[in-house]
């Protein structure tokens, strides 16, 4: 075994937009203890007894809005990205594949496949720019579980924690935002990130999180793994490279009654309108491929809400997907980056 492989990981998607496919996907996703971090019996009662039975139909309708003849946008954009990436990272990586944390193709099936193909050196890359235990850490733990299950002790597995401030990522988002600014002519830019419960970020910055109103205004050793602080750092770096424009940072997709990180995207839209903005451009730099949270939540629901409240128009900046400049930037970075051993990376985020 001497082949070197690259495995790209993203969140996942149901097999179809039908309720019978959405239910098992939601069950797998929400039963992950890194996503809903409460005692297992209570989590099972909430997810299987309340959330999924009542949420599946609504989620199915949302997926129907974005699924195309190619199926899930997240899946086909990831597939396109990997197909373009493969030739560009040779001879550094002889095998390039993708997997999803939830749904198919699973991390377990792909690692087993690469192991059987003779890949002894594996770089696994969760494609989440900012670190969170419900995204990156759950992927790392799943990799560790799979390696133990298939007894792949000879595989040298390396990975990363995040890439929220790396130039290859920042510049790629700057390029696509600039293109949309030129055509859409916005008077305000909203950078909307996926939200998290406050408890998830406090876990990684217990001495600084929410202690002051401006705890995320700078990134430092104390909040280096704070998701919210990383999002603000990403935003500062992106905004610094754009033509002059007012901008706001916010967080979307909150679920349940507990406090989530603020400000909330749907409420910030009202404040933006109050300031007189009429044409708002929205970019979502927590996602490198368009998905339910960008295409349905922002491009459809938030746009409708904005226009119903008096806004002229709101437009989503397409994600990086499989843009040639994004693929080229990733290929260059992947060939030269120094990734860390899996166990060393896991120890950093425990």
C-alpha cells in the first residue's frame, strides 16, 4: 500500500426530497451527539418522537424547492468540484474522492474503498471553513471510528481544523462577491453564517465568550476555536478586499428555544431596511457549495421576506461550488499544505 489519497467531506443531503428519504437523513443528522449535545435518551425522545415526525414534511417541501434533475445541489456541486480537482492535484494525490458526513456516499464506505484500493496515506478534508464541533469535529470523530472498525492501522491519516482565514479561501469568495457587486449594484452587503447554540461556542472559549459586547472583535489565542470569532475574522478579511460598501455579519438557521449566537439574519434584515438600504447582496462564507441553507433559506425565504417589508431586491451570491478559480486555488493549497495527523488534530479540539 503506497498510494496517496485525498478525501473531501461535506455535510450531506437526503437521497431525494421525498419525506421517506428526508426522515432517515434528519434522524442520522440530529441524533449525532455533536449536533444535539444532550443525554442520549432525551435526545432520542426529542429527535425521533418530536422533531423528525413534525419537521420531515416541512423539510421535504424545502428540499423540493432546490432539487433539480441532478438531485441535491450540495451533492452535485461537490461531485463536480472533485472531478475537476483530481487531475490538478496529481501526482501528489493518486486518488481523489468525496464523502458526506450524513447520507451517501458515507465516510465509512469511502475510507474502506480507498483502503481496499491500496491507499496508505490519506488526507481527509472537512470542507467547513470555520471550526465547530457540529461540523468539523464530528467528521474527525467519525473518521477515527471508521479506522478502528475496519482495522486500518497502517493508514497514515492527516487532516485540518479550519481554513477561515486562508488566502485561497478568502480571495475566492472576494472574487465571486465582486462579480455580483458589479452586476447587482447593492447598497448593502450581508455576510450570513450558519448559526450555532451559544453553548457550542462557549465550550471552546470559556474565558472570553460573551464576557464583553465585543468579544469577537479580534481573534486571539483565547478564542482561536470560537466559531463566532472565526466568522467575524473571515468577514473582516473579505470586506477589506472589496470595493467600499456597508456590511453586516449575521447568523441564520436557528432551531429550538435555546439561545443561538447573534445577531440573527432574519432580524438584521429589518435593521438594514431601517437604515435605508434597498438592494442587499447576501454571501454565505460558511458554505463552499450551495445547499438548502443558501438556496432555500436565503435566496427564496429571506428574499421574499425582505421584499415584503419594502426592500427592492435581495440577491444571494452563488457559493464557490466548482468555479475554476476555486478549484485551482484549492489544488495549489492542497499540494503544498502541511496537514496534521488525525489524533493530533482531534486532541486540539477536544
